[in-house]
C-alpha cells in the first residue's frame, strides 16, 4: 500500500527540498503522511477547478508546482477563496505537496529540462550554490584510541561529505611532548621528553557544529591536553544552483531561437526583446517569472535569456545590456514539467494512477483579431 509518506519520499529524492529558495514554501503543505494513495494529480497551480477535478477523480494527493498558503493565512472560512479551496481539500482528505523552486533547481528539474529540450551543451547553473560553511578539525591520537575518538567525532556530526558519512583521513607519525611537573600525561611521565606513535585524524564539520564536535573530541580523547587544529574552509560550488545556461553546438539568430522555443513549447506566439538577426551562442534560462536572473545571464556571457514573463523595466534593461530576452509565458515554461513529473511518479509507483490535470490551462489568451472582437 502506497502512502503519502512514500510519495513524498520519492519527490524529495527527485527534487531535494534543500535546493529550494529560502523564501519558498515547499514540501507537504496539507494532509496526513500515513494516508494511503491510489490516485494522484499533478498541476502547475492548485486552483478551484483543479481541486474539483481531484475530488471527482477520487484523488488523495495533488502535487502542485506553485504552493498553496504561500502567504500567511489568517482565516479558513467559506467566505474567502483560499478558505473554500482549503476546506474542499480537507473535507475530501486530499493531501497537497509542492516542490516549487526545489523542482526548478533540481538536477533533473525544470530549468535543466528546458536546457536539454533546446539541446544546449556545457549546461551549468546560472547561480551556483555553495555548500555550507565548514571547518576541518585535526587532532593527534594514540593508535589504540583512534576508533573511539573518530566515533565520538562522527556521533557529534563531523565527517559528513555530501551523501557520505563517517569520513576521515588518518596518517601515522611520531609526536613529542614534555610535560611540566603539574601534568599527568596519559602516556609517559612528566618532567621528561616523550616520543609516542600517534595518528593524525582529520574530519570536516559544519562551522555551526564546531563547539559540539570539539566538546565530543575532548571527552573521548585520552590526553589531558589534546592537540587540536581548526582550519576554516572556503565554500565551494556543490554542482547545484538556480537557473541554467549553456552553449549551442552552432550559433543561431535570435529569430531562429524564438521560433525553436515556440515550437518546443507549443506556443503560437512569443514575445521577445532584441534584434531578430543577432547571433546567439550562449543562452541563459530561468523558468516562470525570473527577470531577476537577467544580470546573471549577462555575467556569464549569454547573448540571450529565456524566462516565462518579465516586468517592463526588465525588458528595457535587457535591451540596454544587448541581451535578447524571450518570453513564452509563465505557464509554457513550467506546465510541461509537471506532466513529466506525473510520468516519473507513475513509473515509480505502477500500482498508483497518476495523471497531470486535464482541466488546467493557461489563463492568458492571445488573439490576432482583438479589434474586431471588441467591435472596433
């Protein structure tokens, strides 16, 4: 029996919540993790019509890209639209999960999918993410006490590198010390020079865990005064990050690129900024409404930038920077990925019925005959 917890676990593997922006509201936002799931729906935005669809389909879970309760909710009543939505979901036992910017930024997420859809090469994050601030702790231990000291360090949270735990480096050597009369050395005697075999033990830990790690080290170490070195480490990119950019195998014009994006995203019309004849070799990508990534794209040498929608002044800025900007629409740059996510969940849980919403559509419509439609 598949539960909400089981599905959430897989979603967190596909799009780790640690990749989400700090301001975001991601993860399981509504529901009971122990609840069984036999039917799920994915969507870009959980609106009233999608909620009604989920109720009619007998779904127990909706995976929505855009979070519900993105802003603080002070009242949940039928008198308010968000209250009616939440009450409908609650009364029908429908859980809600949102991956949002974790899915945007994931290694197989929306921006990566867009880059691969356009056959870019040398794909990398527009805003690389660095790992947490870390330090390296070095101590020197008699060989017979290495194991308990290392175990104490690991238990305190040290020795974690990515998905690996209990990491350390160990090197044999000789240590010397001369204990004064007031000392009580664990090895040898005070008042004379001692030479002892020691193992140099190195581990990394998060900077905010250093006090706990040092306390555990001193408690487990056999020496009265263990020698300890602490080295600050420069944060380095961990391979993840927000947005993407990449290079075309052959240069294309902005006009050609706009037509290619329109074809791939099935959009009959696309807005763009720039000279259609300008040559593009490198493209920046940030799905949704991400005009704030324009400067990042320019910084890494992109001649064009793809996002769903942007403010008027961002378009002016793109023109001033000489960067072509392509705007297929918010819906077009993200909805396709929720269809792909439904397929991934279906492949992982073959016993569960998973489909993208059939009622969801882009709220923005275009027409080539607006004047005649309004009677002009």
